C-alpha cells in the first residue's frame, strides 16, 4: 500500500514533489555553505592574525630566573618552533661627527641579538640599507645622526668610557611598540618606544655592557623571544586566544614568577576576536533571510496542491480512513521530499564548498556538522509546518476546509496591523543605532570576553518582513480600488478585455498578493545582498588603500628621498597620476608622531580623499582650508583630545632641521581633525602643507610617492622597482599584495567566493519566485481557464488573463522588492559600520548584476505566461476531468 501510494504521488504530483525537493536542497545548501564559509573565515582570520605578529612571545627573565628551566618550560608547551636570546641596555646618548657638524641624540637603547634572530623572526625588521647581522641603527636614529652604512658613531654608556662602533646598516622596526614593551608592569599606561636604537650582535653587546649590567643591573634586561607553530592553533580566534593565553599563564605558574610573559600572539588574537564575531553577525544578516525565503518558497510549492489533498482526503474518509491514517500517508510525501532534498543538497553543498574553499578539504567534521544541522533544520521546519497545516484543514469538513477565492476573512496580521508594527520596531532599532553610535560587537580593550548584540539584527529583518507585508496591503488596496488606473495599466496587453481582466484581478487579489509578496521578498533579498556585498568589497579596497597609500606606493627615507624618480614613474604605461608626499616625524610635547606633508590641491589625484577621513565629513573643504593656510595642520582625534586643542590654537612642534640635524620648534595653526589618512597609523599623526615643511626645516625631499594606476597594480609596481632600485632603502608595494596580507579588520578578507555564492542564490530565488511560484499559483486556477475555454474564449483572450495577472504581480513585487532591498542595504551598512574602516560614504550599486537579475526575472515571468497559455490549447474534457 505504501509503495502504491508513493507511486501515485510521483505519477500525479511530480511537479510539486520535485519543486519541494529542490526547495529543501536549496535551503540546506545555502545555510551549509554560509556555515562552511564561516568556519573557513575563522581559520583564515586566525592564521592571518597570528602571521602578522613578528614575535609571538617575549619573556623577561628576572634576576632569579633559571635559564635552563625556562628553556625546558618553553619546550614543554608542545607548539614551540624556536626562541632567541635578546639583551637590552639603556644608553645615555649616541653621537656622530659628520663633516664639520656633530649630532647628539638623547637617551637611547642598545639591543643585542643572536645571529640567527632574523631567520626565526623574519618580519621583525626591514633592512633598508647596508648589510644585516652587524651594528645597525633604527631608521629615525640614522636620520637624527645623519649617518649611513660605513660611518662611525659613539655609544655613550651610563658607566664606562664611550665605545666607537661602525654602522653596518639601517633597519625599520615596524613593531617597535611591542618590541620595547614594559614586561615588568612597573609603568603606568602605554610606554612609547625609544626614539633612538642601536642593534648589534649579542656577543658584541655582552663585551660592551657586561660591566654596566654588574654595576647598574636595573639598566639592562634579558629576554627570550619565542616563535610557535601557528598551524596548531584552534581555527576560531576566540578559542585560539583562550588556548594561547592559557599557555602563557601555565608557563608563568610553572616558573613561579621568575619570568614575565609578553604574549603578543594572544594580544593579537584578542584584538581580532571582534572580527570573528562580526563574521557571525554577517552570517545572520545575510544567511537567515535567505534561509527563511527558501523555506517560504518550499512551503508555497508544497501547499500549492492543498485543494487536491483535500479532495483526496475526502475520498479516503469515504472509504473509512481516519485523520491519523491520512496524515500518515501524507507524511510519506514529506519523507520523500526530505530524503531527496538531503541527497541533492549534499551534492550542491559539495560544489559550493569547493567554490568557497578551493582545493581545501571539503569533508571536514565542521563542514559535515553544518550540512547535517541545516538539513535537519530545513526538513523539520518544512515537514512540521506542512503537517500542522494539513491537520488544521482536516479538522473541519471538506466544505469548510476549502480555500475560497475572495474570502472576506482578513488575516491576523492585517487585522492587527503587524506590518506597520514591524516597520515601526525596525525603524526604531535602526534610529537608535544611527544616532547613538550603537556597536553590534562589544569588545572592550583588554577584556577577553566579547559579546554580540544580536538584537541589532531585528532592524533589517523587521523592515524586510514589515515592508513586504505593507507591500501586500498596498497591492491589495491598489488592485481592489484601482478601478480605471488598473484597467489603464492592463489595456496595452489586454485590449478591450482590460475591464474584464481587472474585475478578475479584484476578485482574486488575496491569491495574487501572495505571489507579489514572494516576488517582493525575493527581490529585496537579492538587491540588499548584492548592494551590501558590493559596498563591502569596495570598502575592502579602501581599507587596503589606506594601508598602502594608493594603488602603488614607493616608500623612502628622509636621508634618501624618492621624489627624484617622479618624472620617470609618471612616464610609465598604466600610471594615471603620481604625487609625492613627505613622511617626517614631529614631537608634540614629548610624543613623537608621524608628520605627512602634502600638496592639498594635488594629493587627491593619486589617492582617494574620502569625506570620512576628516571630522567635518567634507574632504574638499578641509583640503581647501589647509591649502589656504600655509602653516595649518590637521591633527588626529587622539591628539586633539589629549592636548585639549581648539581651532586656531598655535601648536609648536619640534622637527628636525637640515642645518644641524637637531630638533627645533616650528609653529603651526590647528585648523582641523583628520581621522584617517593614507599610510598613516591609526592613533596619532599630523598632516600639513609640504611647502611649509620644506621652508621651515630646509628639507625639501619627499619620502613617499603615491601612484594611481589604470593597469594591474602588481604590473606597475614591477615596472617601478627598477627605477628606484638605486635609491637606498626604497620599497615598492602594491595594493593587491597589501589587501591579501592585512588582517586588521574583517574587510581585509577575500569574500569573492561568498559573494558569488550569495548572488547566485539571490538570482535563483528571484527566478523561482517569479516563475515557479506564479506558475503553481496559476495552475490552481486551471479550472477557471478550462471554463473560459468552454465558454468560447480564444487563446489570445486566455493569454490576456494570464499576462495581466503575471504582469501585475511581477511589476508590483519587483517595485516593492527593489525599494525594500535598497532600504535594507542602507540599514545593514549603517548597523555594521564597525566592519568598515572608514565607513563608506555611499552605497555601491552593482548595476550589471541588478540588470541581469531583472532580465532573468522578466524571462521567468514571460516563461510562466507562455506555459500557462498552453492551458487554452489543451483538451477541455481532459482538463475538466483532472479538475
């Protein structure tokens, strides 16, 4: 009996079964794929964060420390790659005599390194000039002393006679803050790294500072710098932080406080945990509406044959079947849909996983868990709702169970005005977020726990749902009361039947509104996803441009400026613009900050000047103000607050002069605040006129060149490198390399695979809602068309009815969905402003994709119309028998 029933289902309901099966598969694939992406993104984020740490651990050895015990404890962690001994010593000053002038620095640091240090920690230093492994100066120290490789400097020790050493090279220490951090905890607040540093081999350091260590032990310290195997970290950044932090605490406990651990790796993982939480939020914001839409479409397909089910149920009751038996047989159809959907979903998930992960392993425990969870959730949701609906209809008589076209009973959501309630609540949450600077992810500095305010998801979700319901209300009102306007809209296609078709639409407005709502939801999901992803990906490039400066950037030194190569660079193919920029240093009080000298009228040719970079949110006005005030200076928000600056204040900065290489006061006028600037650090920096800096300091050279390209940035960078190869310390970087390497924010991640997947699903939803749902809805009224044919209606006249219904549903749903989609995209970008650094100035609209979306949806609507016209060509007797 069961086998016969299943055969009958497949023979008489193939369209509905296959449609529902595809719906389950699509739901499963969408949720599984997003889950797989989430897991992969966590792994990528963790590895990028870990690899961006030059030195994983710094261990300060106290006087009581047993070096052998420390080495043994490090090896016992199980993840150690290696470690190096490092020694630090305080120096009174450094001195150099160049030509007729003598340059003297303030207090300095001398650091002793083992010869193998740079092999274990290759990203700790950047070799600018000279050779590695000898006596080397930090970049700013070399500039202060006006020395280069081959020159001699004097190290003025705190005890003992000065020592003369020969400089072998100049290096840049990009991680100076962590390299010179206070591990003892004796200092309060953040300690600025020393301005002057000399590095030397550990053996040479020991020969110079052993006596100082004996007489002034507080002025020297010993450290171990350790590197660990990042591949052994848990993939989730939060879990990786807990693991790594626990290793450090365990080490300190086992060594009884004889060492202090600077766990730089744990600190970096702690910072990136907020990005992992944003990934979870994106999973909800972008995945859940799609899953709900897939479920609704599947239920619409399954329930489209409810009238057939009721007739079958009535026949079964006549033959003595109980409600339980009827539901039991119908559950077999649900089981068939579940099994078929699971198998098809597994195949589609495999393909999607390959799309997202490339050649990476697909059959991992995490991926399988996501697939099983999404399959079970989809089947339970669809099967449960379907069986409850069928049970509800079976409770009454066959007559009362029938759905009546044009029923006067209003749905609960219409009687309770839930559409307006949802919209009001959604807009309320959004306004709170927009006006109060509400953060979706709360991750206080230094606190290992972070939380996600998932209630922020209510804004776009409620607007999506409420907007669709409001669209249904307006659709029904427009169709029911449109009158002459409705007839006028139908007349181009329906001709003199426009009035009759309009009357038919008014009687069936409730049924048509369901199709329009589904189309609106599908369009809203597709448009909001496409616009958000386009804005997200565009902002990823902006983030990389901020880090790199432009498409291609040449970085030099004050002693070796690169602006002499400007003419040759501008002549290269693919170079749209190339502008020089100064990168100096200036003391604000005792704080050494980056100073950028620009030509305000030309800088925007080579790099975007976003309104979000400046406090007034007006880049053009701010740069014009800077150009009109030669001594003007823009300071960071942090500097303005720390020094309580007011517009118009005179800011006396100390800068290095060409005449004696010493720092002298240069007066500036504070004219505004800059939040971001190309190549600038994220905390404190200054922006001024390059011409004023050149005149005040006597140093006219430009250290950097920003290059905008029309060709591939990597190709232009390759062409620039030979041009600047003769300039000591010149470095060429391109935006593509930087975009792949930065890990400071979620927008640094490559979302190309996820974007393609989401846009593909969005396209399927729109086509499915437009074609399949409309086709199934109209299929329910085949009886009406058969009767019209019996009354003598021609194929053209039947086509007028079909085209009118499909046209009204498609046009109304598309318009509502487009408006709703753009609105939701704006809400998403605003609420998720923490993802973007800086936030986008406007939405980025992928017009090509939206045009493809509209064309595919229109094609589906035309296909549905053409398919339904075949009703008029069928045998009247056959249709009436089936109906």
